[in-house]
């Protein structure tokens, strides 16, 4: 009975040794030949027992030929060189997809509702800026040309009536000045003080010039407001978007740039639109400030021309009256 147990134990130990050697040889056959199995230690037979038969030794695992082992290593650089362009193409396609996803339109669509409202308001402000620019450019070009032509027409006129006849029915600030001078002369008929007439006419001229200055500056205040407030409105949208981005980072519990970048880019888009609206507004405002100043100088010249014609008419009236009194005497 004891001999059977000993034989069974030795057979199990031999089987386990053969299984372990097989597994290790299959795992390392590409790297190195398998190590020989450990020798089986047999227990000495007890007294009066026959020695157990030696267990069958597992077949030796032959080491792979050097040529076969070197073949995969020799072929691996070529395989890596072939796989490198394909991997590079995949990375480029992934980068292009990311760039397409971060386009301005996609960033606008994925932005917060408040940030979208800020962007739409700034875009509308930019549209107003360019509308005012086109309208004021046309208006200033037309009225400056008209006033210069009117001043040329009355340059040789000797009286208010002659100047009005030369201008015709064309509506301009010079026509308003001449009409105010003639109205004051008519209302002051029979008054011998020329200084009072000229003073009242100058007051009327100043009112007309101020009204023309207010009319010509229409829209300039809106340009100044857009240029001054658009960067701060865009900054408000940026701050709000970055706050939302930080909240998303805290929820996702990651600081990966691929996760953080889209939200920050959407927030910065509001500042970019604010600058796009503000910079042209400031430039256009400064341009029209210079143009308006030049036009008001022309209006001042027109006011002086109307005052000189009124003065000539008054002097001519007094000279004619003195001649009539001299003839009567």
C-alpha cells in the first residue's frame, strides 16, 4: 500500500514538472531556448520496500534555430517603418478633425446662452458701426461738395438778393444763413442802428451753425459708445465662459488640455468679437471727428459770407437814404 502511494506521488510530481517546463518553453521560444526541467528528487524507499520505478522524463525541448529566431527581429524594423506612415496619417486626421471642431461657428454653437447673447450683441454693434460709416461717408461727401460749390457761386455777389438768386432753390446751410439775414433786415426796417441789426443777425447765424453741428454729429455718440464699451462687454462674456469652464473641470475632475481647451476658446471668442467691434468704431469716430471739424469750418465761412452781404446791404441803404435827403435839400 505504501509503495503504491509513493509511486503515485512521484508520477504526479513528474507530470507537474513536465507541464511547467512546457509552459515556460512556449513563452520563451522566441527569446531563448527553454530551460531544462528540474530534476525529480525521489524519496529513498523505506526498509523492506522495493524501489519505485523512475518516472518518465519529459522530452527535451529543442532550441529554435538561430536563423528562425533572428528572422522576426530582422523583420521588425521594416514592419515598424511600414506602420509609421499609417500611424502618422491617423494622427494628422485626428488633429484636422479637432481643428474643424474648434471653428468659430462650432464654438459659438457650443457656448453658454449668456455668452451667445453677448456675441450676438457685439456682432450687431459691429454692424451698426459699419452702417454709420457708410451713411456718414456719403453724407459728408455730398454736403461738403454742395457747400463748397455754394460758396463759389456767391463769391462775386454784391447783395443778399443777388446771392439768393445765384444759389437758387438748393437747400443748404448757406441758403438758411442768407434767409436769416434777409429776414432780420426786413424785420429791422426803419431802425437806424446798424450795430443792433448785425448783432441780432449774428445771433441767428450762431443758432443755425449750432443746429448744423448737432445734425452733422448724429451717430457719432453711438460710435463713441460702441468703441468704449465693446471690449468690456466682450470681457464679461469671457469671464462668464471661463467660470463655466472651471465648473466643468471640477465636475469632470480632469485637467487634460483636450477637455479644458474648447471651453476656454469659446470664452475667448467673446473678447475677440468685442475687439472686432470696438477697434473699427474708435477709428471711424476719430476719422469723422476730423471730417466734421473741417465741415464746420466751411459753415463758419458761410456764416461770415452772409454777414458781409448783410453789412453791404445796410451800408448801401444808408448811403441811398443820405443821397435822397441831400437831393431833397
